[in-house]
C-alpha cells in the first residue's frame, strides 16, 4: 500500500519543481499514479495546465503553481502556496555547457540560484513540517556530471555536486526525525533541453549502450518516495546505465 495517504482520506502532497517537461513532468505523472496530490511547478501556465490535465484524465489530482526558481521571493511563495508537502522533488533548474571563459557572471549566478539556492530554501521551508509529522521524502535531481568531469560543464557540474553534498547534510539533519533525503543522478536522458543526436551519442558510452527515457528516471523517484525505500537515505542513486561505475 502506498504511503501517500495521511489519514486514509486525504492524499499526501508531492511538490515537483520543473514539472512541465522532461524528467519533472514524468515524475509528476508517476507520483500522481501512486496516489499523491501533485503540485506541478513551472513557469509556463499553458504547459502546467497540460500536465494537470494528463493527471486528472488518469484519475489523479494536481494543481499548477508558477514560480521563477531564480527569484528567492518566488521560491518562498511557491513553498507557502504548496502547503503541507510530504514529498519534495527538487528537479527544476537549467544547464549551461561551454568554455569556462564564455560563462558570464549573471548566467553563473542564475544557474546556482535556480539549481542550488532554490532547492536549499524549499527544503528550509518545507522540511520542518515533515519533521513535525515524523515522515517525508526529499529527492534531489543530480546528474552523472556531478561525479565525472565533462569538458564545458564545470559550473553546471558544480551545481549537481552541491546537491549531492546537501543531500548528505540534510540526511544527517532530518533523517533522525523520519525524513529521508536522497539524490537521483541520471545519465543521458531524452529531454527537450538536449538534441536527440547528442543524447544518443552519450547514451552509447554507457554500459547499457543507450540513453534513458524520462519515465525510467521517474520510476526511481517514485520508488524513493515510497515505503519500499524506507531504509534508504543520504544516498546518491546513479540511474545512468552504468556510466559512472567504470
């Protein structure tokens, strides 16, 4: 039985940031299938409405909240409007690849604000409620590039390594109170942010010889949110076809 019912009547809430496309969209739909009432976060109301519609047509419940993760005040508003959250999936953010000398200060700051600062302050706002209730699951979206060096990915890789470090520290802080904190670190995944040819090329370097679909990453997220992962915390789970194993 899913852990997604607080009292047998009211569905527990899962907040997924960056849920209007790619891994976030797949995770929102998958968590709704598990019985969670999903808060779909994004910046585009039209894409948000489409995800909500998909969830509702399948018999689930969802609502959309627009917010810019690069704006600290909007992150605070997102947390307040989400309310009592049992599962937080820190997926939102963006990537930049290129020569280190080409990354300007504003873009650097914006990437760390969206990828790291937003996750930090969502946890700061929502984890205390999980602690009071004695349960919860926080799942951060890392990347294989947080572990292996990729030319042109210094700053982006640093944001993902930061999330892994936060995961360990938050596990130490919150898990004694029943809140599990983990990172899912995907390898190459077919998403709109990367050309299919590049994803396929990178996928060919994995031990399985292929890239992943977003739904495969979403399945791992749903597992970590469930009671089946009740003894997993402080972990970085590589879902990368073995790319970082050798």
